[in-house]
C-alpha cells in the first residue's frame, strides 16, 4: 500500500467531511429536499446540482466558489457511498496523492473522488451526472 496515502488519513478527515455533508443537507432544504444519506437521495442531489449548474452558467462565480460548493455536495455524495456499502468494503476519507482534496480510499488504494465528480457536474452539466457515477461505483 502507498505510504503517502496511509499517512494522509486520520479521523479529522472523517469528521470534516461529515460536517461538510451536514452543511449540504442544510442547503438542500432551500430546494425543499430532505437528504438523509440513503441511496435514493442521489437523484434529488442530481436535481439540486442541476439547479446550481444552471445558475453557475448565468452568474459565473469564481472557480474557488465552485470548488467550495463541490466540497459540500461531494462530501454528501461520498458519505452516501460510505454509508451504503463502501465503508464495509474498507473505504474511508483520506487525501489524494497530491493532498489537494479529500477522496475515498479503499484498502486496495483504489480512489473514488466524489468532490471532483460534483465539480465536473457543476461545470459541465448533465453529461457528468452523479447518478451514473454512483451507479458505476456500485456495479458489482
């Protein structure tokens, strides 16, 4: 296993991502959506991201602002993945090789990047659906 990945994980990653996910849940209430970490909330999450994506095209916020939003909703998406099977498969929050942002890291050092996926969804639109991302991760 890559030592740089192992050394970049501690409980603070988990705590920070759970707090970020809770903020995303609060934001979702502005859309009348109750996110509860179930796999059925990935579709409403996609709808929220679609609203934000459309708004981004008009308002053109800075890339940093888009990353901040991505971190919140990516944390939620990652928590849904962990709570619906990935934690049992040995996945946990940690930093990518470059220490840029949190990712889900499996025992086999396989990395899943929900924050990056949400960023792409916000910037590129529906072609980067988080539903298809979620479904691809859970194909067994």
